[in-house]
C-alpha cells in the first residue's frame, strides 16, 4: 500500500472527528517515518515499508478513538521549540505562549521565575531558552508531567542549576526564594463543566483541568498566598484564565492590593491576568 492509498482509505474517517484531518494524517506519517514534508511528497506513491504501515495504522486508529494527536506523536511545538508530551501531561497550547512572552519581558536581569502547575515545563523552558541570565523553579504535583518537563529542559540544554523541578502540591509548597515573576497556567475548568469537555481534552489529566466548582480555586491560592507573600518588590504575577472568568480572577488579585489587567490572545479572548503589587 502506498501513502496515497492509505490516505484515501483513512482520510474520510479522520474527517469525521477532525477539521484538520489531512494535516493530522501527514503529521502522523512524518512522525512514524521520520520523513520531512518534502520527502513525503516525493515518496507518496511508493509502497510503504511494512513496519511503517503497521505503526501508521496504529497511530490513526488511536486518533480515531479521540486520543490527541500530540500524545500520539509524543511532542508539540511551543514558542518555536520542540516540547515532548504524552499521557499524564497537559498539552502545550499556543495561547499559553503569552505567559512565556510576558515573563521574558518582565524579568529583570538575573531574575528569578516561579512556575506553578508547570506541567510539561513548556513555559519555564521557553523563558530560560530566551533569557540565559534567568533561573527558575517549576512546581507540579504530577510525577508523570515532571518527567516530560525534565526531558524538555534537558533537550534544550537547560541545566538543573538553572531550572529546578519540584514535585509537590502547590497547596503544600512554600518557596525558599522571592521570585521576580510568578507564572501559572492552573486548572481552571469548572467542575460541573468537566463532563462536557471534548473527548480529546478528556484524555488529558483531570488534575490539570479541574479548577473547582467555580474554576477559581487555584487563583485564590496564587493571589492570596504566593503573590501576596512570595514576590519581590515590583514583581509580577501572570496567570492564564478561562474565557469566562477573567474579571473574577482580576478581582481576586485586586482584593490583595494588586493592580490587575486582562490581556487578550490572538483570538481576542481574555487569556491572561497580569498583576503587580501596588
């Protein structure tokens, strides 16, 4: 079977569950075969090696069961960087790149970053990759997620001396330093909304999604504890927010004597709350 023949068989099936079926199929083929897009185009009429055909068939069947493409290929791009991810780890998303961009701009020379609920470590890795003077501590409760985070740091040449990972529940974690910037993409889905998430999102760890009955549990902790007690003078706290809770998150920070503004993402959705001690 050639790739074109494989595509003719499986593309209509993928189109039933994906708006980007052709892209997804090509991405899986590239990941399985190790070929670049240009190579795939040149060999699309060649008979597929048996091992490649078996792996590609397995990958497509996983996708048809709604497993995220990122888990199937084992990686995704974030801030122009390759990030490894998989089961037990929140998938890096483009809207979260705003947090990395803010930290890169706001951190002072030789600044210190605290990344709460780090997941794949994508924010910290992206920041330190762009700011060689900066050090960071990244915290997450999930051992599985931190394995990916450590792998991402190592892949991009960021040493443990610059980026320290801590496996801990942030409800029980106390920093031993004063960060200049705190970033977090915390769980913020309302508990009652969890069951209505798409099948793909439900593959991701619930612990990284469920933000309590109102989606605000982690923001209250971050604002009232971490930002209020553990941040340098004129330091910043930047948190990703759900599309419908931005004003409530800003109000939480303002109640702790922070100035707070809401920043919109590429889709004009309020995506980040940026706070600074008044």
